[in-house]
């Protein structure tokens, strides 16, 4: 089976390097027309330049593909809208959105300023929401769309010095879980990639020997599958160094103590309450409000 994106239009944010560049190049190789979005700033989000995005556009055109550069910031509503407008003006549709753009402002929580917290959340979480919101009516009208969020092990499991990043990354998972429900009737599938890769965001976090085995191109096959026509809906796929696995929320059977449960009842039954034997993945909890 060969997966093609012929006649499709994709937007990849943060595509000037690293994972985003690899995703964009592979989409183009498989026939997609691609908007290469990249602010071109430093790793902390400061500054800006069009050079990185233009370089990837040149790579795509050199191999016979079609791409345009966009320098808008995903953390700005107008910036997010600009990349969608560019796609529509150039090609008249948007089939794929890859939310990949990100920054880091790492510090322990006690030393982190709230401005640094806000900035990281604005880029990762609000940026994903702004971009998804901008493409949503287009995808609904087409009755087709594929959206990819990008989380990380920090978002799923935590990491010292990355409270802002972890909160934003897990927030994208929460966004996915609701979008997968709302988009299903219009054939809009939303998934999440959880990569571990050697990029400028991780070059100071892992030893060189480890980074050498974690090329971003080893994540891209999973990312591309998650935005393909046959993609699942609402999946968190982990990818690192050629290994792929699923991450999910599970729920156990629990313990029925009764409506008169006390704090002491919780304490005495705690081991049974948290026993994960027989736990099953849960896509969502449905609560019917009257």
C-alpha cells in the first residue's frame, strides 16, 4: 500500500528545521502542496527571520514539489490565520494541519516567571488551537481534514524544569480528545504524535551518543501516517529512534464503597482503588447533562 497526498494541501508549523522540516519534506515527496510556516526565531521564541522557511521551500521546489513560505507566529491569531489564508489563496483548500511549532523556556517552577509560562503555553497550546480553529470551517466544508498535535514525554509524564512546556503539551492532548469527537461527523480526524528526536529543542537535554540515534526523520513516518486518509482518530502515537508505541489513558474497575464513603474508607481501600489489573483504555467519559 502506497500512501499519497496528491492534490492535497498541508500546513506545517515550525517547519524551518527539525521535525517540522522532515514532516514537510515527506508530505511534499508524497505529492502534497505545503505551506512552510516558521517564525525563524530563537529557541526561546525571540527574534524572527524568513530564511529557514524559505530554505525548506527551496528544497521542496528543487525536488519538483510545490511549497510557499509563511512567517506568521502561531501564538498570534492573525499569524495563524495568515498561513491558512496563504494556503487558500494559493491552492483553494487545506487538507492537513501539522501543529509542530514550539519553543522552550526551561526553569524550575520556583524560578520561572509567569511571562515565561504564558509564552510557552501560548505557542504550544494556544498556537495549536488558533491554527486548528482557522482550518476547521474549511475542513468541515470539504468534509475532510487531518490535524496532528505534537505532545512529548514531558507532557505525558513530566520532567524537571518544564512545567510550562509539560502543561502546554498535555493541553494539546486534551484539545485532541474533544476535536476527535466534534470532527468525526465531517471526516476530520485529529491525532497526536509524541516524539523523542534530536532537534535544537533537545540538543542540550541528552548526550550526543543518544542524539545520534534519534534523528527527526525517524519520527516522520508515524506523523505522516497520522495525517493520511486512512489515519485513526484520537490516537497518541509515540515515536523514537525507529520504535513506535501507543500512549493512552486507562481506567480501572475501581471500588464501589457507597455514597456514605468517608476519608477513612478511601484510605483503607486505596490499594484496591488504584489497582490497575484489568484496566482498559478509555477514549472519553460521556456525561449526559440534563
